[in-house]
């Protein structure tokens, strides 16, 4: 059964960093994830429904990007903990 990819709206300034972070995490955790940038606004993640669910909840809050790229950069530092399921 094929998994549907998830699409995350990511500002241009953060897309490459987000993709790199996800790919690095996936390799470190021996997960297979396809990460693609599409349509200048979207990052699509395929092959890992659990990761899609985690990132979808984390990055798609309507007000998430109001604080701009600095908040995004700061949150990238905490992304590994989110992906691992840490609540701290």
C-alpha cells in the first residue's frame, strides 16, 4: 500500500535547511525518506508516514511563520527532539 506524501509550506529562506535537516535525521535513524522542494513554497516528504505526521503537526500551524526565519532557525535546533518524540 503506497503512502501519500505530505506537503509542508516552508518559506524560501528555510527550505534547503529543512530538507537537509530531515535527510540528515533520516540517515542517522536509518529511515528512508524522499524530500523534494516543489512550487517554490512546498516541501514534500514521502515514504515515511510517521515523519510526515510529526512534521505536519509541527510546521503547519497557521501562525507558525509570523515570527519569521529566525524562529524557524531556532526551531530547527529542536527538530531532532521533535522527530524522536521528545516532549521536553
